[in-house]
C-alpha cells in the first residue's frame, strides 16, 4: 500500500544508500532570522516612505502658509500706504477749504470773477430797529 508523501527506503549502512530529496531546506535559526529581518525591512521601508510623504506634505503646507502670510503682509503694507496718502489728501483739502472761506479770498474772487466793486462806506446805511416802548418799561 502506498502512502502519499512516503519516501523510498534507504539502504543500511554504506551499501547503496540513496540520498534523501528535500523540497525545502530545513529552517535554521539563522535562516529564520534573515527571513524575519527581510520582512521587517519591507515593513520599515514602507514606514519610512510614509514618514517621508508626511514630512513632504507638512513642508508643502508650511510653504503655502508662509507664502500666503507674506502676500497678506505686502497687501497690508500697500493698504497702509494708501491710507497715509488719503490722509495727506484730506489734510490738503481741509487746508484748501479754510483758504477758500477766508474773507480776503472771498473778496478777491468777488472782484475778479463776479466783477463786484466795494461800496463807498458813506453810501452805506444800516437799518435801525424801531424801539419797542414795551421793552423800555
């Protein structure tokens, strides 16, 4: 009767002894350690690659954020310069309004643009109010 996986019998002693055929080498401790190390290396390589990808992602995030902050800084500087220009323009316009309201400027403009002439002070009469008798009592 044949048994599956059975090996042929070997001779006794040195007479016609047939070598055993092994399909796989027997696992030794050194081989087991090499296999474990190679499996650990594959796992550690993937871990290192994930760590590198994460670091690259963090670097890109930092770079985009710092670029955005720098751009906002330039924008703020430009707006502050514009505010300073507008304040200077406001002060200039306030000064021009004060000059335009001065009596001497009004008189010069009236004479030059409207061709008005000053009146002789002797011709000018001021109206007087009638005195209320009720107020005197």
